[in-house]
DNA sequence: TAGTGGTCTAGACCACTTA
DNA sequence: AAGTGGTCTAGACCACTAG
C-alpha cells in the first residue's frame, strides 16, 4: 500500500478519464466496498493534483455507470452491482444487419388497404392507403428474421428503390432514414411464429420467437410507420453486465 | 417566431437543465431537424447569456440522450431517433417486487450437491455443496414468477432468515444485498416452461416464458451466485422509447 | 459550524475540420 | 486562418448533512 498512481499529463487518456479509471480500479480491487465513502472531491483534488472540475467530471462518470452514487452534504458512496440496473440493447439484432453474409429479400412492397389492426396502429382511416413492405433477412443463406412494416402513404414522397434493400433496414437502426421522425416507441415480447411467418422462415408454426415492434411518430405526433421483427427465440439472446464496466473481461 | 425564451435565474430548474430543455423543445418542434447543425456553443453562450461550461453541460445532456451528436471541429448535430439506440430495462419485472400485493413463497432453501450444470456455472467441484433457494413470486395471489438460485456455500456466513423473504429479492434488484460482489452478468431469452416450472406456476408445460438469468462474481472474479427468473411471457413486455425523452407523452 | 456535493463563472489552450 | 468542440484551471457561492 501507500503510493497512489499519478495522473499522467502526457498520456492520450485525458486526466478525468484516468482518474475515473483509477477509482474504478480501487473499487474493483476491493479497496472500497459497497457502501463505503470515497474520498471527498477536495481530497481527490489534492491527492491527484487536478482541479475540482476535473474531479467532478470523473465522479460524474462513475455515477453514470452506476458504480457510485453522490449524496449532497454526505459524500460519494460505492454502489453494489444490482440486477435492477441492467439494461439490454439491440446490438445482437443489429449485428445481423452489419454482417457481410447478410442479405435481405423483399417479399412484398406495395400500396395496400390496411387491416383494422394496422389502421389502429397508424391512426389512419379504414379506407386509406398505406405502403406494406415485407422482408426476409438471411444470414449465410439461412432465413433468420421476418420483418413487416407499414408506412403512411405520402404521394409527395414516392417509394424509391433505395428504401427496400439492406440499407433501408440499416437506416432504421442507425437513424439515417427518417429526418421527419420525432420519436419512436418500441416493445419486445416473446411469442410464437404464425403459420405465415413460419412458412417464410422455414420453421414450424408455434416455434418460440421474439418480436421487436416499432412505431415511429412525426413532428405532429402522428404515427408514420409501424413494423415488427420476428425471429427464432434461440437465435437471439440479450446479454448485459452490471457493476464495474469491463470487470471480469478476458 | 423571433424572441427566444430566456434562462430564468430564479427558477428551481438550474440553467444547464433549462437550456437543455429549450434546445430539446426547439428540436421537438421541428425547428431543427435530423442532420441540422445546432448553434455553436459560443453562439449559445451569447444567446442565452450563460458561460461556456453551462452550455457545454446542456449539450452533453443532449448527447447522452442520443438527441444530438457532437463532432469536433464541425459542430453539434441533431440525430434522428434510431431503433438501434433502444435499451430495455427490467422495470416491469421490478414492479412486481415493489408491488404491495406481491408475496414470495419459499419452496426450498437448503444445502445441496450441485448438478453438473450448476457446478459449471458456479465453477465449483462436483462434490462440493451449494445453497439452493427456490421461490414462487405471486401477485395478488396469482403465481407469476419462479425463481431459482444457487449460492456458493460459505460456512462463515450462515444462511439467515432475512435472506429468504421478499427483501432478499428486492436486495438482488437494488443491490443492498451483496457488498461482496464485484459485477454480474445477465441474459434474457425467450423460452418455454419445463414441466416442473409449469406445475409450480399453475401453467402448462410449453407455455411461452421469459428467462432472466443472473450470475454474480466476487472480488476474486469467482462466481458467487447463479439464478434465473422464469415467468409467463404475456405477463412481461419490455417497452422503451427512442428520440426526444418525454416527447409524445400524454 | 465544518464538510460535502451542486452549480456556475470567465476565461485558457488544444485538436480537429473546412475553406 | 477561422471556427468548432474537447479539456482544463482556480476559484466562487449555494444547499444540504452531521456533529
């Protein structure tokens, strides 16, 4: 014990990041346990010879990572990793799109009269017209996901070829697509393939599946597009970590 | 058009938060669309009469919310809402625990010889002993989740009554439980009830289910506990929003 | 009252992008 | 060269907590 690591002013890693990492390491080593108070910001300023703003920034990082929690007037305390803090993202779904071996086959892309269900999702009249796009996403030749999407028909913005390939799906993920969109709501639930979906994917109806549903709105809060990804449950597992980021890796 | 809103110095809402909100509103109104450049930080300083650090803090907030993105040397740009940015949390699962009508029944809590599967998860010898706890979580009298957990047996830390009730599960979620834990890994996947699980929950085997699996490690990177929640899929839907936080809410 | 985090000021220098 | 964000300084005042 004794000598603390110092901030390396010539490093490419900025001081605030170095300090955050050093504190993370001291927590990961068990020097500070859950509930322990970390040194005060003033102390850290003195110990590591940095300004208050720099210390504050490092501490803020730890708080955002849910590694620590600050309490005004009391101090900064170490948190224990908690299940409730976990968040899952769609990176595993996205991975299929970025994969070189992935291709997208359009099953259907045309203007249709929407079903009552689609009408209610898109908040359009029963007699109106919407664009229906249905795709099969294959990875190395094997069908993996079925994607079905309905767009409010806008005669001013014709359906172009570019909106139908892999890129259109990638844009859905990376946002490059719709500059007319304000926000989206997503749901994830477990389900089973319908007859139709199963047939498209070469599976059996009733096979376990998950469904990612997405509904995007325009700047007038009107639904603009509604769609869903359906895929075999065993092809997609969501994973995440709680506690110190990067702890226990390799 | 014309007059910008000003920062209210006497408000309870601090200037950086007010500025972030004002910018969010200007984006939500469509004044700035996806891809547009926001005013430079220097401009914002002048417009709203605040210091660079305050502007910076507001912009950082928008970046963290994935509403904007900063590019050094170029400016700050509005992002469109993207599917790939979505994250799902366990608040819907957690809700059951915080609910007043929830109770936990212990089916089993004893020291057992672990199965090979549990041995591999906890990285213990086949002949060793682990603590097995199995619970049924009921909401308003109706069984909802089955929870099965295995803890590495430590003779120094006897199993106490307090670890077996609702509180133990709440602690698992809120972290109050293990100050000896460094990090945890979680997975979420769709599955179906086994015969045993189905029997406990009064369901049929094969019914669609969610499984949340959790594996926690101690400060020596040794697995400390492994467990899983299993619940009917239609009782748990994950939802989230992308784009401007709070947009489109009631 | 002393110590803590929460916020803010009014600059500075740097790295990067664009023209 | 001019403009942008990225980082940092060395303070300040405030609100809150605890002894």
